[in-house]
C-alpha cells in the first residue's frame, strides 16, 4: 500500500511529535528525580536544625519590669 503525499507528511509530523513527547517526558522524569533529591536534602537540613534548636532551648529568662523613670518634677493636686 502506498501513501499519499498528505499521509506521508502526517506520518512525519506524528514521528516528530513522538520524539518531542519522548524528550519532554525524559526531562520531566529527570526533574522529578532532582526534586526528590532536593526534598530529601531539605528534610535532612530541617531535621538537623530542629535537633539543634531542641538542644539549645532554654527556659525564657525572667526580666523585671522597668521602674518608672523619674523626671524630677513633683505634681501637686489642687
């Protein structure tokens, strides 16, 4: 069976589209792997940071309220 010129052109387009889709899917797979690695590194960093914060946590220091500052003026009620 012979193909018409239009069918040949359509077949060529489909083949090009297949190559493009395949390349796109390969890039997506690589990006998903890279994202999984980044997530893993982020979780490890957060875990280390959380451990450091827990180890360094101290009870809050109590501070005494500040006394009112004296201005030197005496108020008299009349």
